[in-house]
C-alpha cells in the first residue's frame, strides 16, 4: 500500500471512530484511536517527495475529526482523565505534525477550532494549580505532562509565522495561560532539592519526568516568543498578572546555593540539560521583564505599587525579587561541574547581560512619572524616600566604603551603583526629593564627588549614572539654595572638570556622558557665582585646563548638535552670572565681611577677563546663527552677547563675532522648502537675496552668521518659527548696546544690514506697538552717534 493511501485510510478510520464514539462509547475504541492516531502522526513526521500527504490530509475531514475526538476525550471536563491521556496525546501529535510548516493546514485547524480547543485544555490545567502558588513543582502525572507538552507544541507549530492563529490565541491571552502553567510545572532550580515523595520513584522515572518538565518550559518560552512576534507592535500580550510568574524564579539564582543535586549525577546528560533549562528560563524571564518595563506603563506602575502593597501581586514581592537578584544573584556553583569551561564562560557573560536587563527595568520603573510618588515614600521617620530609595542609597554608600576599605562585599559592583544612580536620578526630578537626597541621613554629595566616580579612569557607564543623577539634582538647585550649598561644599564642579569627561572621545556613550556633565554645570552656574568661578578659574597647583575652556574646546570640535548647543548654553549662564550685580552666593554672602567680598570681586574680575575673548564671543554668536528653529536658544545667545558688549573690551569682540561666518563643516542649518504658492515677499527688505525658485519650490535663506540671524529675527518673515516679540525686542536692545564700545565707523556693516529693517518696522507699526519704540531707539542712537 502506498504511504499516501495508508495515511488516507487511517484518516478515514479515525473519522469512523469519531462517529462511533459520539454514538456509543467503549474503552476499547479509545485504544483504537490511540493506535490509529499514532500511525498518522508517525507518517506525518516525514515528507514524501512524491506525494504531499500533509495537504491531502489537511483537505480531508481530519481537522474536524481531531476536534471531535479531543472534545470527546474530555468527557465534559476541562482536562482529559488519566485513562484518556494516551489517546489525547496521540491526537495532539497528529495536529502538531499536520500543521508543521504548512499554512494551509494551519488555516484548516483554525477553521475546526482546534487551537482554541487545545488552549482551553491548557487553561483547565492552569486553573487546577493550587493557590496560593508555591515555588515547588506542580504534582502532575507523567501522562498529563505529555498532554501539556504536546498541546503547547501544537500551538507553537500552528502559530509559527501565521498571523491568523497568533491573533486568535492572543485575543484569548494564550501567552499568560502558557506561562502560568509552565512556571508551575518547571520552577527553575526546583529539581535540585526534590521532595521526599519524588525520591521514592526510580531514577529512570525521575529522569523521564524532569525531561518532560524541562521540555515543557522550553516549548512554552518558544511559543510565547512566537506569539509576541506580531505585525502590530502596539499589541501587548501581558498584563501585570504575569509579574508574579516571572519574578519569583529569579530568587533561585541567588545565594545561598545547594552545592549538589540530590538525585542527579553531575556526569549524567539530564544534569546539564536541567541546568540549561534553568538558564534558558532566566534569560527569557529577564528579556521579557525588560521589554514589559520599557513598553507597558501598567507594568511599571504595578511593580512600583507592589513594593509597598503586597496585595498588588497576591503577596508576591515582585520588585523586591528583581532587586534581590540584581544584588545577590550569582553564578550557580553547579555550573562548575555541569558545563565545560568555555560554555560556563559564555553562561557567565549571558548572566551579566540578564542583570543589565533587569537594571534597565528598575530604572524604567523609577522613571515612570506616575509611579514616582509611589516609590518615594516618606511614611517612615528617619528613612526619607522609603525602602526603595534607602536601598539605592545604601548601594552607593556601601560601594564607596568597600572600595576605600578594600572589602570584597560591593567593591567591583559598579552595576549596583549604575542602577542606584540612574533610578535616584529619575526620582530627583522633583526638588523635594533632590533636597532630601543631599540632606541627612542620605547626604549623597560627598559620595557623588568621589574620585571613584569622576576620575579620568572611572568606568564610562558609571560616570553616566552618577552624572545623570547630578544633572537632575543640579536642575532642582534653582528652587533649593541648599542644593547649591551641598554640591558646592564638595567642589563638584572642580571634580567634574578634573575628571577628563570633556576630553576627546569617539563613541555615543561618551557623547551622552559629556552632555550630562555639561547639564550639571549649566544648571549650577545659572545665577550662582561660586559654581561659575569654579568652572572659569584655574585651580591652584593644577595643570589641567579650566572646565569652561574644556567645554569650549568640545563645542568647537564636536559634530553633536546637542553638545554644541548645550555646551554654549553653559557659556551663556557663565556670562549672566558674572555680569550679575548680585554677588550673593549659595548661602549667606550678606554676612561676609568686606575682605571676603573684596576677594570675591577680585576673582569675579579675573573670570570676566577669562571669558572676554573672541573664542567665547564666536561660540555665542554661532549659537545664535545655527538655532533658527529654537527661539529660546537664539534669545539666550543674544542676551549673552549683549552682556559681553557692555564691557569696554567686549564690544569689538562681539562685533567681530557676529560677522564671522559659521564654519561650513559645522553648520546645522538647512534650507527649509516651501510650496511654490507660499510668498516670500515682504514690505521689510531682506539683507539677503532669496534663492530663486527651483523645481517649483522656494527655499528659505540660510544665515551666514549671527548678524543675518538678527535680521531674520527682526523681520520675522519666512523663518522656520515665529519669534516672540520679546526676542525681537532683545535683538533691538543688543544693537543699541553694541554702539557703546564700538567706534561708529566699525558699525557700518551692522547698520547697513539692520537699518532698512528697523525703519520698515517703525514705519509699519503704531507707537503703542511693543516693537516700535525699541526699533526707533536704535535708529535714534545711530543717528546721534
């Protein structure tokens, strides 16, 4: 008999059995179902080169027969009784092999509701899990284990690359059901300490059982991965109910570990297979947790709430389990005997990646704006911020203490400091929290200024975390003078300047770190003379260049737009602080005696002299030139240039700076295309010729230097953005101020460019218009000069 004929006859026999059992059931018939199904399943394991048996059987009544017989095997129960598990197992094998790499048969099974039926069986097993869940293997007969494993195998084969089944299973929350069941059947590490009941089995039976359990875990994770791989990236398979299932197993990778496995010899294949299954579960868990924390707000909120409200996860401490793994998780000692040295090294590297994934998860939870109020808890006296904040602070403190003392506890655990600093940095976006972190009992300022964090040899990722925290602390300083005091007392600006952070680097992480460091000093130098002097003036007996000169050099050579803009904004704040009439520092300069105030004035004069150079003026002018899309940056540059021009030496420098063309290699401006119907004409003449229409489109003029941008601001026509009147008024004030220390004959370039625009504004506006008077004042000054 031909194989195709044989399989078709078996299919017909199975169809007959379904009809017979539906009418009159006999136990012996189920034995026939088992045998016939086994024959079909085995026949479908191989592909016939001449006859497409898979398509022939898929187009037959086989899918309907499978659905009918599987339903009959349940006998109105959620799961098959033990006498029917063998037949159910073989029927599931037929379904799994029928749809292997065959979309047509996947569709036939879906039409017969086979995937839905199989999922309902898995749900029945899942609902039978005792509550509350315990971290021990679910007691289940081997026959049922085979049914569970094969049922998951059917869903895996049916969903691989086939969206209709994926969508149907996802609508029924199949992934959650599969994980609920598989994590109970195979809790990672549970095989190491088997219960006394399991120890009564023969070694062969135990190996078979745990081989089934571990393969269920493997197939479950593969199915979950397949179900998550859908075209609709916004689709979320999991809600917070999944968290207890995937966080509890993390604790099995924390010390103390058992030194040996009671029933499995290290040399046996099952030993290394179970170790492999444990580690696969860990990798999948950490990957899933990281992904959910990044993508799902409800997951982040649930993790935060569960830290203080155990009922959130039915008593399972999910976030605490993650933190425990990050802190205490170590390589299992059994890896020494279960893996080769090369494989163990690969596992250890992957283990570290798992920790890094969970660190990202924790940082994301702390970064969720809504969960900030939950994670920061002030309900317990003496522990500002609550247990999460205290844990993060303790990691930083213990790290420093252990490194200084040579202890091995947390020395070398830069990952803990990175997690703590990034998490606290997210919480420090609120002034109240920032003040608490720098105040007793936390008192983080001296720790954050440690040489272990900010020296030239410090790990780049470690600097990233510390500087991220410092940036958010500094950002709150405008609302809390005590923050200025705390960070100033430990010389944080000097420490950053001496840390080699703004040296030439060549990777993306270096850019991020440099930008964070720029952010710290930008905020600290805003209206604070002490921090400003620390950045501008050299330190005695130091061979390193000043922090501000390092920033200027970085801005000049960097191709990063954020570094150029934010670095120049540091110069803006430095100029504003130095030119301020208020010499009050962060605490109590009103009480300083005249000698101290005189010394402060002397240092201020030195700092002013240091920034009165063409390089700084050009940097400010370039900020104005390249920031046409950002009125706030243009305005900051104009104000800083105005302040520089109030100094006798500053006027000529500023004049030269605003007429110095932006280097072509660093220009960030691009011409903005407009539809040909848009008009670029104006009553106010332009100092530049607009590029002629090309390809039926018009292109906006590009500023060559800061003077061009000033004219664009005044005209406020055909710009990328609309400049507020305040910015245009400041541009007028700058033009007026520039005349104070610049000879008339040297102003001709500025006057020729600006006069037509100013005159047009005066002519077309009423006296009460806010821009009329400033423009007229500039023209009057020039006329009377």
